[in-house]
C-alpha cells in the first residue's frame, strides 16, 4: 500500500521552474486548464514559443511571472 507522501501530487515551485515551461506546467501553476493556456497564446496574452517539428508550445518563465504580477515586463 502506498504511503500518504507518495500519493501527494508534486507541487511546482517557482524557484525550481526551468526557463521554458510546458503548457501543462503553466496551466498547473496558474490553476487553469491547458486549453485556456493555448487560447491565451492565440490571443497574445501569453505568447508561446514553438519548438520541434510538431510545434510543441513552450512559455518563458518571465512571461508567466509577469502575468502573475510577480515580475516587471522587460
């Protein structure tokens, strides 16, 4: 049987985040759905960087922190 500590979902911490975040990481951090993050990207609220041939989205940590009001826009 799994202990309580292994059942708990790993929480994202700002200081541990990489410079580029996935749709899922941003959605978890902002507590919205991944679809909302994609919509915000299309509207220009949170611009995405497209990587690889599939066009996966990545988001700059600075842009997410700015959206949260935790960082000045550069």
